[in-house]
């Protein structure tokens, strides 16, 4: 069944676009949401919230490359699922998605990209491979910034942190990723 | 000689360089994720959203057997019909209210709304006696009261909406509840009935009035029966988790006080 939030789109083309998008990805969206929130009804809510967010970005989605569109949709679902999960568990201590609980404390916040780092596809691929080794919160903030292209305000809402903290979180996540490939000697080998 | 070189140590340049590197890395990540999702959706060759929708649907249906496809179509049509029915029914309620109301009221279309309990204020009420007809404390000029209560139920509390625009009575029997709400049609904006995946959603006759009956089961075995109807400018809403027939018996027993 097509959600009302899609049927309510006035523009015919936009409505058809979102209908097709929903039909194609609804199962994977639901699975991703359920995988995080573990409750059928909450997963449905996450789907609705995500659809509203996607509709707000419909101009961007319609122009998006097919190599990015599925990842964008699923990333948006995950972001909203984590947000809903955290809100639901707001009275419990967060361990899975809170950056202050991870092992980043030893990483200085004043470092930047090494001078000898080459910006090329090889470095980017190595960097991509480190993403799965990052704590979930760091990986998320990078996805919010560079795949979903969310503004700091939106990221702060999703992560339940202040806007000022977003830059710090991003900076730490990037430094952690760079530190990982630096350990492998990738940067210095350039 | 002035030094016009722009060192890589410069913070802004390095930040831009870092930003570019992460954009490239995340683009690669998105590409890999998209490929995995395409495999998961088993439709990597499918049409791009926004185009060839009819073809896409036809292909999806062909992938399943005819029986399954027919069932899905029937369910879809049923859901659409249900939603349309709810909208039409609410519209009829509003229009019929406007027709029987005063000339002043007729100037505007009634709005129907599903109210929130948090906005109610409490009032005292006496317990119903053996000659059960509801509580005398229903002090509105056109108040209605139940004349039948399922066995074991007792009034838990009664609330009156601000400005006497509605009355809500809640009856309980252990974990079972029966919520009865009555309000003038003029105070409603819209009614939302959760008919998605409902067991029953139909229009029934209730003491000569068209009523909407919605029965929905929930995963943990809970059930919610909803009955909505309008009579003489008053909208009635009953919600309960007991058997449908008992809810309807309760609904049929709603009578205007003093009649």
C-alpha cells in the first residue's frame, strides 16, 4: 500500500517518482529499520519519518546518480532508525551510538591531514575500507555529512548533540579514519 | 621578494583537501552500498524510479504466482476502498451535521477531530445503580448515556472536555476497557481511524444511523474495536478491546437522557 504521505504529493511526476522509489526499496528500508529498532511498529514509524525526509529532498533525489541513490535512501533510514531508537531508549545509558563511549579519547583534536597525503582514488579507497572499522557513531556522522549531505543542524538533531559539537565529532571521526590508514603506511607511502 | 606560495600547512587548504578526500571515500562507500542494496532488492536491472512504473509493476507481479498477485491486488484495492470509505463517511457526517444545524452553523462546514485525552478536565460522577442508565451527572442539554454495560465493567472515570464541548466516559473490567465519547459535530475537525491492516472496516446500521466499525488486531494479541457514528448533531466514538458484538451492544444502548 502506498503511504498517504506519498499520495499527498501534489506534483504528478514527484508523486510517481516517490511511489516507484518506495515500491522498489520499501522492503530493504523496512529490514534496515527493523534491524536497528527491533520493533515492527517503530520500524513502520521510521519508514514514515524517512519518507517525509526523502520527500523534502526530492529535487536532490531525482537528480541523484543511481550509484548513490540506494545508499542515500538506506543511510537516511538508518539515521532515522538510530534517532528513534535513541529517543525510545533515552532514559537508558547509550552505548552503541554515543561517541563519548568509544575509544577516541586518545586521539588529539588538533591534528589535520598529513602534508604528504595524496588525494587520489587509491587513498580514497583505503579510506573507504576503514569506515567499517570505525565505531558506529563515527561512521554515521561521516555518512550524514558526505552521503546524506546534511547540514550541521540536521546532524545535531539526529545525533542529539549541539551544533557546535558536530564539527568536533566530524573532526574526530576523520582523524580516526586517517589514523587507521596511516597505521597501514598508506599515507606515507605516497 | 614577497612569498606568494600557499603552503599545504595552511589550515584552510588542508581542510579542503581533507574534505575532498572524504567525499571521494564516501562516494566509493555509497557506490559499494548501492551495489549491495541492488542485489538485495533483486532488481538491479529494474527501471529507474520515476519511469516505466507500469512495466515495473507488471514485472514484479510476473515474478510471483498469479494467486499471490491476485491476493495482493485485492488487499490493495480493499485498503484503498477502506480509506475512501472513511473519508466519504466523515464527509457525510460533516455535511449531514451542517444540514440539520442552525442557519448560523450552516455557513461553515463541520470539522471532525480525534481528540486527545490530555486536554480533558476531570469531574466527579456517581456510580451507576442497578437501574442502570447512565450517570445523572451528564449535565449537557443533549447528553447521551449508555443503557447497557458488558458484565463486570464499571465506570472508571468521566471527563468533560473544556467548555463542555464533549463528554468522555471510561469503563474498565481488569485489563479490558470501554471508552465512550460524545461531542457536538461542530467541534470536530477530522477523525483518524487506523484502518491499515484492519480485520474489519465497514459501515453498519446502528439504531437507524450509519456507523463506521473498525476492528484491528495487534501483534501481541490486543484488539481495538472502534465505532463512530452521528446522531442529531452529536458525534459518538467508542473504543474498546473487548469482543465486537459486546461493543455493538453497548453502542446500541446509547440513549439520550430523559427520552
